[in-house]
C-alpha cells in the first residue's frame, strides 16, 4: 500500500480511500488536500486541517468558510509558482 493513501470513514460508516496530494501550511496551521482514489473523474479535492491529539495526527474537516478560502488561496499560489494552475486557461 502506498504511503500517501489513507482510509476515511464517513458519517454513515462507509470507508473510502483518499490520496494525499499535498500538504501545506497556512497561518501557522497544517492542511492536507485529499482526492478520492475510487472516483477517476473527481474534480474537487477535500481539504482537512491536520491537528494533533494524544494518539497523533488527526484530520479535521473545515467548517469555516474563511479558513477554507485561506487554504484555497495558499494552494492556488503554490500551483501558480510551480506553473501548474490550469484553471486560468
């Protein structure tokens, strides 16, 4: 199994595999950008904050629109710096 593939369980108890395509830092916090492994045509990534608890790192879904926008802005800046921003064609 690849190191960047993780399993997440949704609120209905269904387990799905996701690939961690990028981790980044924004405003002193770390975030993970995930894409579903099973959905070949998935167009939208999921964004989670990486927090720590007594057992180690945990992924926390973003519930604040402002926090989400900050992460998306940092992601877009990184993609532009790497010449990988395809949305502006």
